[in-house]
C-alpha cells in the first residue's frame, strides 16, 4: 500500500466535506522534512471535535472500521488512521499549533512546525504508552539536526 496515495485520497474526500485536516506523526514529519520515513499509520489532528463524525463517515465509506479498543482510530487491513483533537495536542505542548497550509493537487491540509514536532516527540517518550521509543529518539535527533542546520 502506498501510504501517501492513501493519504491524498482521504484528504480529497475530507475536503469535499469541508474538512481540512492537520497531519502529524511520521507522515506529517515526512512531508515537513521532505524525506522518506517508515510510516505505520496516519495521524490527524482535527480542529473541532465535531469534525470526527465527518471523518469517521468518510473513512467508513473507504472501507475502514472503528477499532473496538480505540474510539478515535479506524482500521483497514491492519492499517490505522487516528484522530486527536487540536485542543489536546496544544495542551500537550503548552502552546497553540503553528500551522502551514499544504496543497497537493488541490487537496488542502495543514502541517505543524518542526519545533512543535520536537515538543510532541519529546513529550511522547516520557509516557509509558509509546511502543517504539527508539524510533521516537531517532526522530528527535533528526528534527534537531534540521532545526540546527545552518541556513
């Protein structure tokens, strides 16, 4: 499965419903740094909690089903799509999200800034729920190298 093509299909369908999602996680970081990363799922942030119902219906129309163990995750063929509320992410990092608008062939979505990716991953490794802290540590080092790169 080509994750970026799936992502574009999802964003296109969400845009048709008036939703312009915020991407984060490995896929969002891959877009922000313009490099290939291992991507195991797609993580979205939604601006308004009421948008989740729209997102859910769109993904169910694409063959995804709600994960019975996680009400904000949908799954198809072992591949997950998850949704967090913007307010929750801003609470985690202690500041409003810095968003950049992206347009891929008329598909509009937003991405967060590199310093905010850094904060999210640094907060994430503190928690016990993170399954792969080594991968997160790699991403932290990668982000720091890009932030500190001479211009």
